[in-house]
């Protein structure tokens, strides 16, 4: 990786400027950024300095008193000096800029009021590019040297060879091959094909075996590369060429192969690949590799008619943080951001740093925009968590622009451009948010944001209400309980289905306050019915998985004390998926709830784990047969069998059982015959308001 301090210690920046005060001003600006600088006022003075001092970069005024910039460049090269240079001039001349770039200038900047602000960025970028080019040249030189050595080795027969007699399974290794494998004067091992296979890296071995079979079956010559272990324990990379020889009968007889150690060449190629395709600071794919993977994802998505999501992330106000803490801390912060973002992507996705404080997340194949929104929300949340850099807490936010293939573009360049535009739109909207480029997707996103904002205010505005569905003892036709069901009456949108707002409440964490309100309101209503002279009945409340992460037993105890309701009248319903998440912690909580007198029921039973092995460990009081089994219990023998198993299981465990979704007398009679005597459903009553529920308690239900 090319570190900031490493670049700054490469040498002095030589400022060649005939305006001495301006030259010192430029030098002072760069010294404030940590660079070493020296300023001279003439071309001859600069040439003299170059001949005796290490210089990493030249800032060259084109119009010098003693020579032009072009003449200086020519004189510098005559001296044999090869230093990257940036031309600084008062002339905003595009022809001159092109001329200087052709002469080898790294950049061309005009002396204007913003020069001193832009200068550190130009210098940093030029040094980074120069260092990358230098390392690429080193790697290429190493590769060329390796190839020369390999060529010499071939000339002196340094290539190992081997033969495999297919007829009698005999193996021959040349002395050069044993030398490649690390054997010298010591005795060589007993040769066999299996011994050779054992030296090959286990990951590569199936490929080698398959190649040899293919050569024997097809008769074609083939070249392959694979990894093999040496006698000393070192692993090397070898290039192997194979040819097949046939006997007089035309049958395969001899497989002949050569093996060449290409480890150094392989390492050089890997280093070049790393420099070309990966960001030096974070180790993430750079723009070059991102572009390639984006094109591949587009081809794949087009083949399966899927979508590709492109999220362009820019850290808000990173420049101010970087300047206040210093570039080392800024580099560390960028590496930490990269580490966090890695957690947010799947193995099939690509996380890339495309420059500065910009990152891109490529979601290779996504079904719809909801998956993209979820990924963007996760990224915003993880970036907003505090960073600890040099024992100091730092808070960041991010703005994300989203483009989707094929809605927002059918090629990589268009998608990147549209994601960039959407990112700036996100910044315009107070930052710390994400925006889709597509206006259609933005409408949906805005609807979701609007719904979330409304949901956050719904409790305070008293927009929630509970409806109550009776639970009936069919032997006595008495109401033995109610299930409390949450409804949201939006002032503008009307009644909103729980299927629409409960997942949003779960995702945002609002379910905690809403769930607490539901328990409190159900208990308050139970107390109100008792105060009006009605016989107490239990009230069942559905629990969310998130509620298990708070101190639910303490919340319930406080509500029961506040409302004066007996714990035995409160039944808490949970699903199998909630039950099986963090089993040990759940057990402790469930036993705490039952210890205070609450009863527990398992909702939607039969759709999840449905195992006697786990049921017996939990302090449950009731199983509820899911409505999906009740709906077709008359016509579907499988549903009837499942219902009977659930009822029998409940009896075995001494649990009560309630059937949901009973809509007709045939279902009632069947369930009753199977041994289920408590039911709820539209046959008896739909969910009703508290007042109607009170009337049903007073007058009973006919069915």
C-alpha cells in the first residue's frame, strides 16, 4: 500500500517560480500539508539544485526570467534528470496545456484565486500516480528478469520432464524434475503416480486428474498450471505441458510431460494484477476492477432477466475530518470504513473504493428495489456508528446514490453516471440518506419514508387501536378469551394493514414502543371490562421477536401493576421462529414471565419447527392450530392429519389447544371430533371494537 507519509518522504518538492513571494506562498501551503519544499526563482538555479538533491516533484512556472518551461524541460532531460512535473502558469491556454502534457507534464494548473486550495490535491494525486507507475515498472522489470532467467534455464535443460507408461503404470522423473521438487544428492522417493498426486495442492489435484484423463481420451496436447509441494515444504507454481503417444496398436501408450517452475513469474503477474486492479490504501477493488465486474453482472442479469444494484457512497464532510485529524488518521478512518462496509455485502457482491472518500457497492443480482433499499439502509446505519481513531470518537454519515440495471441504464458507464447523480441528490437532501436515480423508484422510496415518518408519530397521535376477536369454548358456547389485534388508522391513508406497517416497525425498532403500547392497552381494556361488572376473561397479545431483546418481563410486570390486571388474564403469543432464536436466553425470559403468572401460547403452530423435542423444554400453556390447516381440513386429508397430530401432541404435553380461522360448521364439527374444543374465526365473530366485544361478553354469541 502507498501510505501518505511514505509519499511525503520520497524527496523534496522543487518549486520553480520567478515571482519569489508567490513561490514562498506555494511552498508554505505545501509545508502545512507535511511536504518538504524548496523554492528557486530561475531555471538555471533549478537545474543546479536538481544536479545535487533528490527531488520527487517539480512545480514549474512556464514563464521564467531566463528560459521558457519548454527549454527548462529540455535542459533537465539533457542532465539525465527524470522528475515528474506539474506546469503552473498564468495563461489559461488549452493549446499550451496540450503541449505540456505531450512533453510529459503530469498536470497543468492555472494561477487563479483557487490555486492554493487545489494545489495539495494536485500534488497528492500526482505523487500517488507517479508511485503507482514506478511500482508497475518495477513489477514489469521483475517479470522480464524472471522470463530471461526462465529462458536461460530452458537453454541449459533446466526443464524437468516425466513419463507415464499407461500400459504398465511405470513412472519416470528426470533429474531436473527432482531438482525442481527440491531433491539433490539424497535418495529420491519411490516413484508412483499416487506419490506425484500427493505432492500436488489438494485444491488443484481434481483439475490435474481431469486434464490427464482428457488428454488420454482425446489425444490432444495440453498446458496447465498448478501448485506442487517440494521436499523442503515450500509450495511452488509449475507450468506443465503434456503430449500423448500411441503404441503400434493405436492405443494410448505413453503420456509425456514437462514441468517448469514459474513461481517468480506467477508472483510478478499477481503483483501487477494487484497494482492495476486494487486500491493501495484499503485493498478493495478499484474503479478498473469494479468496471469489469459490473459488466459481468450486467451480462448475468440480462441472461436471467434480473436486476443489478449500484450504490455509490460518499462520506459526508470527510474532508473536514481529514484536515482536522491529519492525513494518517484520515487514511486509518478510510480503512476502517472499508472494513465495516465489507460486513454489509454478500460474497457475490463487490465493494470498491473508486477514489478519495467514495466507495461503490455492486449488488450483482437482486430481485427488486426492496433488497437494494435494505442494503443501503444497513450501510447508512453501520457508517453512523462512532469510529474510534487515535482514541478519539468520530461520527460520520454518508450519502448514497443508487442506480439499477436495466431501469437506469444498460451499460456500466451509464449506471455509474446515474448513481453519481443520485448521490448528489442525496447530498442535497440534508445528507445521511440514499436516493434512487429512477423517478419511479424514488416515488416508492418517498412513500416508504412518508409511511415511516407517520409511523413514528402514530403513537403520539393516538392513531392505533386494538380490535378483539373472541375465542370460544364450543362445548359451552361461552367466550373464554380475546385475541387483541393491532390496527392503524392513518388520518390520510385510512386503515393500513398490519402486513404493511408491522415489518416497517420491526425494521426501524418502533415495534418496541408499539408492542409495549399494545400490552398496556389490552390490559387497560381488560380492567375496564371488569370494572363494568363483566366476568374476567383472558386477553392474548402477539409478541414481536424484537421485544425479546428488551427486558420484557420487567415491562410486563410494570404494566400489570399499573393497570391492576391479574397476570393469569394476560396470554402472550409468540411464533416458532421467535422461540427458536437464542434458545437459552428465551428460556430464561419465558420462565420469568410464567413465574409471574402469565400464560404463553405458540401461534401459527405447525408451520415451522413443530417438534415435540423442543416443545417440551418451553413453559408453554397453549398451542394454536394455524388457519392454513383449518381452511381445508374438510377436503384435504393431510390437513386433517396434521390437525389431529397437533391436538394429540398438545394433550400429551398437557397443553390447551385453540384452532384459528374457523369459518363454517363443518370445520367446527371436524375439529370438535378430533378433540379441539376452543376456536376462533369468522364463524363466531370477526375482530371487533372494545364496545362490541363488551356486548358479546354480556349477551353471548350464537353460531
